[in-house]
C-alpha cells in the first residue's frame, strides 16, 4: 500500500464537492488489507487475504447535508459521487447543526506492524488448537479466526482539518461449545486485539477462563421460583452493559431525542462512587486505540464517569451542535473501567444469593433503561460460593439502578487490547427460573 495516496484522494473529493457548489464538505477514506487464518470444527481450514476500500463524502449546501459512500476511487467515480452528494443535500431538510470540524494542520498517526507474521500466526493458532484439545477435551472449537489487519484511513474537510492514520493489528475470535455424552453446553465466545503475537492466544481477553467454564456447563439446572439478588458481571458481560449506558444515557440518539434519563445530569452522581469509566484512545493503557474521531477531531483521553459522577456524554460534533452539550473529546471508544480494591473471590463471598453473569442474551434496554433477558453460560451463587451452572434463567432490572447499586469492583481485570474491564458486583436484580 506504499504507493496509495489516500490523502490526495480525500482532498480531491472535497474539491470536487466544492466545485459542484458545496458550502462545506468533508471526505473520509479507509483502505484495509486483512490476512485471515481460520479454524472450523477444530481443524485449520483457510488462509486468505482480502482488500477493502471505502470512501464517504459529506456535502453541505445551505445547512442541508448529503452523504454518499462508494468503494471506487478513480476520478470519474469521485466526480459522480460528489455530484450525487450535492443533489442529496439540496433535496434534504435544512438543519443548522450540520457542520464540519474546524481547521487543523495535517496530523499523521502510525502504530503496529506493516506486514503480518504469517508463520507466527500459524504457530500461535496451532498452539491454541492443541492447548484446547489437551486441556479441555470436552470442548469443541466451533470457529476461530486469527487475522492481521493493515489499514490506512484519511480525512479532509473544506475548513482545512486533515488526519491520516496507518495501523497494523492482530485480532483473535474464538467460539466454542462443550459436550459430555448427550449433554452439551450453550455456545460461548470472546476475542481481543493486540499489536503483536507475544502472548499465547489462550491468554487473549478472557478466552481461557470461558473455555474452562464451558467444560463445566454441559449439565445445567434451571432455577425454581424467583428472587431479588445480586449480579457479578464478568468483564465480557460488563462490556455489554457499558454499551447499554451509551445507547440509553450517553450517546447521540438518546441526547438528540431528549429521551436520555441523564440528559440534565452532567456533573452529578449517576452511579456508585466505586464506578469510574474512562475513554482512552491515546493510551498508554489501551494498546489498540485511535488517533482521530470520525467527525474530524483529534481523539483525546477523557473520563465518562468519574467516581460515580457524570463527566462527559459520548456525543459527536453533530449531536453537540444539536443539543448545545459539549462534544466528547475522545469519541467514546477505548473504554477502561478502573479496577477496585476487592479480590474476585471476596466479591463472590459477599453474595448471599445471585448470579455470576458471563453472557446476557436479551434485546436492547427500553428508553428508561429497563432490561430483561436470559443468563447464558452463568452460575448460581449461594451463601458466598459458586454453587452450580444454571440454565433457562431470566434476569431483569434497570441499567442505571444497576450501576447505582455497585458495591464492589474487582482488582483483577481483563485486557482486550481495545479496552480493559474488571468484574463488578451490583444488587437489586430480579432473577427467575421455571
């Protein structure tokens, strides 16, 4: 990709939109090459390389915006797309919140390897397959993917803001089930991303622990009756609930619509003082971060929740203009939940009755944050000990109340490369079985 001049292409796209009559314009381009090695049904099956290019043009005319995406970058394709973006803008409704980021001299970011180490990829994946077979003989690897993504991204707008980023990273995903005679566990999965292959794949994210649990979960029993108790959220599951915070309370949609229960809570306590959530795309703790946001700003580390108090929403430039609230300096990604002072074992000992929640299967929460769904690959906790795996068990609660009720955060964490998460203990959740 050395001869690929993406910066000149996005500049050319901006000029084309201006030539067609745009008041303001921005263009972004991503070009990625992915080398992928697969395991299907426990066997090494495929090595392939794919290349993808995507260009997005935004044209602004009289407060109206038109957007066009394409996967070609020849001159004719760019001119045609620019004309289409202008036509779409002129036919759309005006919105004074439409804008592009202010001028900023070109900044370049680079991280990771430029080329995949194909031999090391094969050896690491073979090592993982052998480890899983010998350590967890009841566990079946349904699918594993180890890939190397080498990407370039470019951004330019008519105000003169420009960014370019080049990165290389390895990603690993594993999905598995376990079987003991006729009994079988529910499937489970996890993954992580890193810049290199120094660690065995079993140690990426929480994969090894989840495989160990899967081997225990071939025989499960449903609960009888219902109770109100505690949840110990595992790091994999905590990531889902952090996502619910964004979707219901913190992000563009709930703030623009005014549906966010936290729309007037900036600077106020919204969670337990034990909860601190940070967004750290610039590291140094987050290995796989990013240099700039999708709306054309330099990505800067920032707190989202600081010792229970709401420090930032996760909204972008448009939502900021629309609502009058401050734009999130980081873009909201690369999440780090700060660890606590409690050992995981002590956290479990503090539970009278509850669920160790490893996977949650449910729809998105309602606009007020209410959630309900099935606890998958999870355990019943009774009298301070993990009693047994459970099946067909429902949990229900409210996302905000869950974070308000947090009474312990583990000192242990799991590093996913793109974020770092601990275990978290919260109360007041409805649990029901058959």
